C-alpha cells in the first residue's frame, strides 16, 4: 500500500524545486504577455486564470507532468489568451463573443426591470453600488451600468446630453427623458 502521508524526501524536494521554477516561469510568461492578462476579470479572463492555476498545480504535484510540459502549457495558454484579446480589440464580433457587453440597469433614476432580471441583479445590489459611489438621490443619476467584469458604473446626471457619451455601446437603454423621471 502506498504511503499517503509521507512518500519520502525525494518527492518533497521535487515538489519544492519544480514548484519554484514553475512559479517563476509563470510570472515570467505573465510579464511578457502584458498587463491585459492581469486585468480586471470577465468570464474569459477567469477561465484563463483558473487554467493557469490548474497547470501550476499539475506541474508541482503530478510526477507525470514534466516541468518542460508545464512551461509549454503556460506559454500556449498565454499565447492563446493574447491572440483572443488582440483579435477582440480589432474585431467587435470577437469582443462581444469573449466579453459580452455592458448592460444598462438604471436610467435617469428608473430601474430597468427586464435588464435586472436578465442579469440576475437585484434593485438592492444597484442601490448598494449607488451608495458606494457616494450618491444619496437615485433620481439624480443618469445611469447605472453592469460592466462586463461584473462591476457597477454609477454615472451622475449633468445638464444636457454630452456629444460623446460614455454610454455609447451600452446595451438596453430605455431612453427615458429626464423630464419624465417621475413616471417610472
């Protein structure tokens, strides 16, 4: 029967040495790949991060996975991630497939109930984001947007509509006119 508590100093030494080298290699690969690899996570980034952790664990703990195989796996995964992010910057269809699009949840102080339901966000979560932004009056808001990384953007209302609105490309606007806010 195999000893499950202690299999010898040799295995501990292997895990320690390979672990340090694999970890260092992962850091080097991430540094070479650029800041986008370590950005705030959307679903795609989360998958890449979990996969990198799984590869690191396999290298460290599985004798069947050599250090060289692990470094190739790190490099391949980071190269694929770089290719997808590079493509998504240049092709909107790939960007939408990979990251989705931001969703408008509140406009001119009015909750957009269909959007709340689709995104599985409650009014109380939106109110918490508004409080965290230091806003007391919901009717004073232009919008609250659920971003692709799961964070909320709270946008204050200002006089008139800007020519270059930060809400361009946000899905689900109600187009509630600010003068009709009392009707929501």
